[in-house]
């Protein structure tokens, strides 16, 4: 991918103005964008623009790669002056100022983008552990902030207003989250919490997603910031005094603090929080670091362009003479000083650990797909149906999706994600390592698409008979293609729990109080939404009322020689009959043959455990049927008298039934006597 840059040169201010008004010249140079000066009103030199040194989407990568390898290679080239430079070409360098870097790049400053802000490269050196660090200073800035919320020209108080370590701009403006002095009468410091939404959050908070703090070296590991002193003179400083907040340790060389009858700046280093900024990830530079003009250009040997900004810019340094005054840079890059309560631009600086950044550099890549889920909807699902937060990895301009089959029913499906051919041709790959055993490659990944059950709201209630039933809260929750006939609609049932805690899948029959909890009883694409449903209902099973069986019609019949029936109505399975000998029962009939009185015991089958008679009683009772004896008519044929010694012929004939055998006996009685004789 080729980049171009633009270069504008001018022989004088007038020529520059004419050039701006009339034309721009575009000249290719080393395949790098050339960003112009840092403000629209200060275009005197071009600046080599490295571009964004961070990879797009690095926050979501799992391989630890953060920096764009191509952009970092261009940075190495511009820092070292070596074509095709590697990090080793930079780490072998001695300390380099901005002026030395310009000398290698056509007198142009180096600019890059990181964290959404443009930064100018100001210095290259080693930290106290031997790591190569490049110092970056925010190139432009228009957001303004108070340096402090109050001012007072007094160096004797516990918390002077010009101590950077307890300033409001450090605590809030830079998101350091440090303590600051809120008012001139404060006897203690005010805490300021860090904000994860602050523009500098990724540069100051290790806890936020995409944090870059691991790659930043704190001033406490940078030797020159411990001892810098504007008294060094020459191109470093010409103010003639040691300045507050320049060094966090003991200034080197001649130390000359301003002092008179009311002000003694030498007291400041002993004040609370004076050196606290040495442990910050980002910080405001000092006037000794930035310089104040093209001839006194500071430790970093900056150009006027680098110091310039569209608005006045705060520095870290306190003014040597007045406690309430702080140094700032004007729009054209010269220095001045003003009240700490002024609102000027915030342009922090930081030390980037180049060696560590190199270890975490890589080629641009596309985020790997991650598994997604979507709820069943009755028709085929695609990534369009997946919530945005689940598919932040997906860019349809970079990735093609292939579905092996329609994704409809609940389950997990394997989906193919493949880089577009134009990206493959550019050497772009997916981030992370492919699972080659699963058919993946640098340009192909597979992910799981899980379909979850659709949640439906239901209400469990009692029907008119006092028994539990289920209704849908919204009948439209069941898609039209899912019916009972095709088995795709949910079937509802209950789990029944007795008051004693015993559970039943079938409707209980024993008398008692139960809780019926609704459930879906078949495998389908739906589940009950417990949050929007009434799942359970309580109901009672009372004793069933049983009509008492009763005899209908005749309850007494004369003997006829054959079995006779008596109608007994209302006998069901809930009724138990106890029959005496000689009585049978079938199909609502009591069958009896012989003469006699018969008592039939009628009782509830369960003895009243779950049933009762219609009158509320449970006691057994008796029914009586009778077969009366048939009258027997006797005909006796005999002589009216006979003599002693004669044997009379006597005939007895009865009208018993033919099928019956009747034995008749004759007894003799003497007239007038009750004594019987055979």
C-alpha cells in the first residue's frame, strides 16, 4: 500500500502566503505522508507524518499485537536515517534531539498518530533500565483548562499554587486522578478520581480496554528529568534562574532559585507533592524541555512549528519570580507567563518504550470471529439477527460469511468466515492462530452460531372446575408455522407438588392442597419466560361426591322357582357391594332365586378417603330385597273312616312347581286331641 506526502517550502513569509493562496506542490518522498505544520497559520515547514502507529482494533486482538509493524518500520527509518531500518538501528543510537531528527528528514519534524491524537517526536534517549524511549508531545490541542483553580503570590504556605504535582490541570486535565489544592484557604488536598471516558484514559489508566500504559515509561526512569535546570544556559535556557517543577529531583549544575523578602522559590521542592509527577504516564513539558525560541530551543531542540499551536499552551514550569504565574507557549511558539487560573491548551507529553512497542508490533489483521447467539424466530437466521455487541468483529467489507445450511431450529451451527480476496492479495490475515485441524487457515475461520429457544410468557390459572390450566400471554408468540399438528408448537403440562413436597407428573387423586407448576412437555423451539410468566397456581382436591345407589321398583317378589332380578341404580367403581349368599349382581341388577330376606351392604370403595356420599356422609348402609314363599295348595283324598285293622288309602297332592321337589307328611290326631301320630 503506497502512501504519499506533501511538501511545502517557502523562501519567505510572503512567498508562503502566496503559495498558500495560489497553489500546493505535491512531491513524492519516501512513501510517507507529509503533514504540514501544526497550525493552519503556521505553515513554514512540512513534517513527516508516519500515520497511526496503532493497529485498528488492537483492543480486541488476543495475540497481544498493538502497534502497526509497517508504521513502526517507517518510524525507525525516520529516526535512524537508515532505509528499511529495524528496531536495532534505533536502539543503537545515542541520545537524539528533534534537531538531529530533522537533519535526517529534509529539515522536517516527525509526526505520528496514537490514541486518536497527533504527536510530534521530540527526543530519543535511554531510560535508567537501558530501554530506548522516544518522547512524544501532543502536536496540537484546542481544549483548554485551568492550571489551578486559584492563585496567590505566596511561597510560604503549605500548598503554593505553582506546585505542578498538586495542580488541578494534572489531577483533572490530564486524568492523573491525583490530589490537588482546590482553594487558596485549603488546609488539605482534594481527591480527583480518574475517568474511563477521559480522552487520555488509555494513556493514564491500566484498567481500561485498550490501555497503552504498559508501553509508557514514567519520568522517574528518565535521568535528565530528574536534574534538568534552565540555568544550563545556551540553547537550553536563558532565563537566568532555576525554575519550579522542571526537575523532580535535585537540579544539576548551578542552582539559582529566585528569592526576595517575600518570595523564596527554593522552598518549593520540599512542598507536598512537588515531585509526584515523576510517576505519571503523561505530563506537561517544561520550558527547559521545549525551549522558547528558535535559538533557545530547549533540551529537545524543538522547531518553532513543534512549539506552535492554534491557542496558547500550558507548560509545567512555574515562573521564577512570581508564585502565582506559570510559563506557557504562545500561538507562535514563544514563551510567556501568566496567572495559574487562566485557561490554556493542554498538550501532554510521554515517553514511549520503543523496544517494547517493537515486540508488540505486527501486520494489520482482521479480528477473529467469535461465537454468536440469536433467538429462534421461526425462519432462517443470519448475522443480521445477531446483536451488535456480539458481532463487533464483523466487517462485511472485509469478511464473507458462508452458511452450510439454513439456521432455523434451536442448536449450534458451524459457520465459515473468510477474508475478501482483495485483502488476501494485500497479505492481510485474521488475528490469532488458526485451528488447522478444524479446516482453518490465516484467511479462513469458523465460528459457532447458536440458536436459543424463543421465550414465551404464559399464565397458569384455575379453570371453571377449579383445576389448573395454561394460557399464552400472547398467542402471537407462537409462530404460524409451528402447530400442534406438525409437532412444532409447545405442549404444556404441569408438575404437581403436594403440601408435603412430593412431586407428580400426573394429576394427583388424593385429597389435599397442591401447587401446579407449568412446563413445556415436548422438545420444541420455545421455552417459558419465567420473568414474564405466572408459572404456578395452587388448587385443592376435595372428596368426590357419589350418589347413593338405591333400589328401583319392586323390592319384594314371590318365589317363582327361577332367579329374579331387582334393579339397583347408581353402582359405579366408587361403590363397593357386599352380597349375602344367594345374591349376585351384574349390570345394575341384584339376582335372587330362593325365598328369603337379603341385606346388601353398600359402601364407598375407598371407605371415604377421597369420596363421600352425596349427602356428605361416608358410612356404609344396607338395602333389603325379599323373595316371599309361594303358597302350597294341598289336596287330600282319604276315606272318611275306617275300621281298626284296616289300612286306608290316603292320597296327598300339592301344587308345587314342577322343578321343585316337595315332601308332604301326614300326621294323625285323635279327634279332640292335639297329639300327633305318624
